């Protein structure tokens, strides 16, 4: 599968490392097709989960840290990103919390959440197919 859900709760940076340790990357959602795949992976599970999104480098300029690409597609929950106290610099998916939810919210990077890894090799195979 393209997206692999991990149920251990860790910080954003731990999630980055743990996906790497598995030979995977923390998940990015680059378009509506990615979001459809993510929704399928989540099914009826309840988040939130860390993804690779962050604006740590430049406030309110969101990128996928795994590719350094700016967001070309967004799926923010209503009222997001709210950036409370300018310390909500990392992106969770699955907000507001509910079954099968994939919308986005900014959160402090040190908060512990479940996380989603992405298999990039799967993407390459699909594109070639």
C-alpha cells in the first residue's frame, strides 16, 4: 500500500525518523488523488496522524519536508491553519477527530500523535503503470 498507518504516538520529528527507519517517508498529500488513497488507507480509523507538512522554515509558508515542495493541494479543516501562538508548525491529518476524516490542522511539532508513512516506490510503480 502507498500509505501505512502507524499507531504509536510520537512527536513530528520522531515520526520522520521512524518512517525513515522503515525505508519509508512521512506522508505527503500532493493532490486529490493522494487524498483519495489516504482516505482508503484510513478507512474507518480515527486520527489524527502526523504528515510531512511543516511551516517551520518560514511561518505560514507550508511545505512537505520530505520533498521541500510547497503545498500544491490543501485540505484544511474549517478555520485552519489557525497557528495559535505561532507555535503550530507541523501538520496533522484527520481533524476534526472522527472516523475516516482526512482534513488538516496545524499543531505544535512536539505533540505526540500517531503517524502515517508513505511508500514512495509504490508511487513510481503507479506512474509507470
